[in-house]
C-alpha cells in the first residue's frame, strides 16, 4: 500500500499554489468584486500556459493526459486561493462531459480549445429550485429549447453542455441569436451565475448516453479537493490570526475555546482529504468503488469547509465582518460549493444507495 | 497512490494468511458464547503460545529480543488478517505486548529483558497497567501513590496508594506501575517506574461495577507493598519518560478500532416507520447516517495515509489521535441515533427483539471510547498544539514542588 500523492503530484500542487499566491492575492479578489468582473482572465491565461487546464485532457486532444489525482491537487490549490476562474465549469464538467459523451468530431473541435484556454465551457444542469439535475430543456431536431438556471460562468462560456430531456447532453454554442444570457445576482461574488434561455437554438446531440452519473461522481471528487483546499486556507487563516491576536494578556489561540474548535476543523479536513484521495484513486483505478467514494468525499468536503468558513470568520471577531478582511470570500463561496452539483441530501442518498445489502434499497 | 499491496506486502500477507488458516480456527471463540473471564484469559494465553511457536508474536519487536522484526506495515497486515478470525485477543494479552514490552525493551536492564520479554511473548506472563488514580487521569503526572525505601537497608521500596481503571488486574501476573518517589520536586520529576508481581502481599484488586453492567476494570489498592529495587525500570525520577513510552504505544494502538455503521443501517432498515416503509427511508435518519458513513470512510482512508507514513519510518505523532477523536464521537452519535429509531422500544425492547441490546451496549460503551486512551479534550489540545502549532496550556503547577500543590 502506498496511500499518498506521488512526488510529481506534490510538485504539481506546489506549482499551482505558487502561481496562485503570485497572481491571485486577496487584494486582487477585492479588485475583481469592485469592478464587477466576470472572472480573472489573466489568471486563466497563466493557468493555461502552465498546462493546468489540459492536465486531464487526453494528449491526442492537446492535453497532458494526467489523471484525477493530478487534477485534484490543482483543484485543491484553486480552492485554497478562492480563485475567480471557471475551472470547475470548463474543465471538470465541460471538458469531461465532452470526453465522456461527445462524438469524435465534438472532441476534436472543442477539447484542444478548452485545454489551451481559447474556449470556455460550462455545464448547464439546474432549472431553478427543485431537482439539482433537471431535464426540462429539450433537444429536438438540432434545436434546443428551454431555460437553464443558475449556470456558473454562463457569461463567459463559449459553449455549454446542457442536460436535456431523456438525461442526455446537448452541445450548444452560446454566441448565437437563439440564446439569451441574463446575469443573476450571485451570492458568491467571484463566480457569476447566469440564466440561459434557449429559443430553438442550434445545438448538437452528444452521442454518449447515461454519462451523467459518472460525470458528477468525478466532479464530486474534484469538488471535495476544492473544498479541502479552501477549508485548509480558512484553518490556517484562523490559526495565524489567533496566534497573532493578543487578548487578556495572551494569544487568542491559547484559549481552549479556540484550540478545540480549530482541532475539530483540522480533523474534519483530514478526513475529507482522505476521502478525496480515495475518490481520486477510485476514479483512476477502481471505477466500481467510485460512486460510494465520490459521495463520501463530497459529503465530508461540504462538512469541513462549512465548519472552516464559519469559524474562521468567528475567530476573527468583528474584523471578520469587514470587506478588508479575507474571511468573506470563503464564507460566500462555501455556500456555493455546498449546493452546486447536488446538495447534501442528494449525496447522502447516493452514499447510502451505494452501500451493499438491504440498506441500499431505501428511497 | 496505490491501495493494493506491494509485491513484498502481498507475499507477507499470503504467508500470514496461510499460517492463520492452519492455526487460528482451533482458537476461535464460539459465536455468542459468554464465558467466565478466567477462561477468556486462558484462551488468550493459549493463542499467544501459538503465535510465539509460529514466530508471529511481537511482530515489530527486534529479533534479538524474541520478536519477528517485522515492519509497521507488516504488523498492520497481520492484524487485518488475524482480525478475520474471532480470536481471544484483548487487554489481558495486549497490555503486555503493547505496553509492558516496549517500556521494558527501552528502559529495562539486561536481566529484566531476559526475565520478562520472552515469557510475555509466549503468554506465560500477562500484564495490567497501574497508572491512573482517582485524582490523576488526563493529568497523570499528578498521581499520589507513593513509594519510599524500606528502612531495613534492603533497598526495597514500600508502596502505598490506589490505582484505578486497571483492566484485568485481577487475573494478570504482573503490573507496570508508576509512583511518586520524591514529592519535593515538580510533579513530572518525582516519579519512578516499577514492574510489580500482582501476587505481592498488600495488593488488593476490587472490580469496578461499571455502567455497562460488566466489570473488566478494577481499582487496585496498594498497602505497604514491598517491591525489590531490581524491579525498578529506569532510574529514580525517570518514571515520566517510561510512561511516555507506554502511552505512545497506547495512542497508536487505539487508532485501530472499528465501529461499523453497517449494522446500524441494517437495524434501521429492519425498523418499521409505521407508514409501510422503514426508518432508513426517513430523511433526517438518512442525512445523519450518511454523514457518519462519510466520516467512517474518511477515518479508514486517513489510517491508510498514516500507515503509509509509518511504512516510510515517519512518526504520525498527534495525527494518530485524530482517528480516535473522530471515531469515538461518531460511535456515540450513531448508536445514540439508532436508539431513537424504535421509539420507546429502543429503551425497553419486546422479548423477540434481539438487535436492540447491542445498540444499547454500544451506546453505553461509547462513553469509554471518548475517555480512555486520551480523552477527547486531551486529543484536541494535542492536535491544536502539535499539528496546528497553537500555544500550550497554562500550567499552574509547573516548577512547583508536588508537595506544595493544592489538592
């Protein structure tokens, strides 16, 4: 048994963290919010140059052909920096949906552009409140109709993979008359969400059927890596503040009320990281184990980031409520990460249903 | 990353499996049998003898001391394979192998090693741990049992005091004992470590009536117990270092527990919700069990990460406490939840309900898991200080002679 990242994967994570520390400091995030920016385009270009966007895209389509764990260390770094880039939308969901379900022509047309960052994809699955993965939109004779909302990064995406009636995917270019994009007020100020209305928009069916489960299981693992990176960033921010802040004649971090809280977050984060590792390994090497592994990773990722985002702000006290402090970036993103890709209840059912025996039959 | 055995590990596992298949079945405990604890201990000794004869006793112990000299990961593999059989293993043998042997090997004289190690590996000597006291648990170094030299010039020590939570003390042959020999120095510095023959006059063990109804723990009274100086381990005043050797072993060992939420899911699925479904259809129940299941899987894979560290010769340190902290709380939470599923019948099950008793027992026993081997609060401090680097606790008793402390 060797249950650790490889040296190459650790180095990849280091490179990603260094790049993000350089290009995406908190003041940069504040500037993006103040200017109402859609995203951090220069950062995206830099990620493309480093090869990160194409990490898991096959080599014959312009990527590096690496695996889920390689992607995971990048996602962990992006989560840690709270970066304003469409990596989940374009790479984890869009590119992977095309790889799993697209025709050879669709792969050839789009994967190289997604790997190079010249095109951006998103995955449009929700249709308002209700089922996370909704299928009201229809694809009929190459014409897409219906509405998808909210759709992350819908303002900057060139193409969308749209979940449609029957559970299949449609591939649609968003710069066309049949598509209307409306920016919604997004709770996460660094990841704008859109309403996409399709009125007989030209779209292609994607031939691969029944790929939704695999797609979202893989994405759940990556979301767990992102959550772990973000939770750890919050934990370290809280730790550093508590070490520095003097109160009643000693460091705030010397009080058990703080120590024990941070210890619990550290435990939750390590459990989530362990589940994410296993999920990444299962995605690469043991597909039968992926559904349970992905659901566990997803649930423990949500849990650790929820604790960390809330208690980080709490440890900071009043300063945490200011825009100048950095807690709020994570506090907002955490809610987004808790509900995208299906919420806790959705993944709880998937985890229980993946268990062997009688208990899997319920609900 | 690879979850599977390496070639060497697979070969070791195959060897262990073959040996166990040939020797373990004869030692299996009959399913569901309740037996007197004397018989349980005798069976434990017999299994130790079998292990020793086969060369599987003291797996990670050096060969020159009678062990196998195996790696940490090999010990884990053997434990996994051994765990597939219902064997008579428990504190009556593991305190000897997991606590007494490491401290004797590290701090003992050549004579002490020769006298105790092989005999313990064979199951001829079993051990109990005489550490905790009524007023010294998490703050073990505050213990009060005292020893002073006999005034007859023999060099012997005379021990007086009371120990508590000494598992199996009534049936074991020897005890590892820490006592205060110098109250004029700060608390950690005045301790000395001994091994003591439990048949020595003046030792009285009384079973503690526990909240579970069982009595595997004892309180042990020591009244003018005479211990020869030859049974002192380490120098006078070095007792705390010996304790640390023992407690490190305990902490690494206590990560190995399993809780199994799966039986509780079966229990929920076998419980009617009164509307034609089962309690496993209930939203609140599903959310809580799924949360616990995700934790359980996380603990398992976190342990796999720790084992990888151990296999590289790294010491997980306070990280090992994370598993125990997570496990113990979850064990209590999930069994507490399960006890709500049948409503009042969880409290007073009907005569044909054979499943609820286990849930009740586990809910009671989970309290032990949160206290023994490092209480939740102690583990949180260790994680905060050693993993996160937060400040240590204020110690009012630091540098104060023990005899000057309040209490």
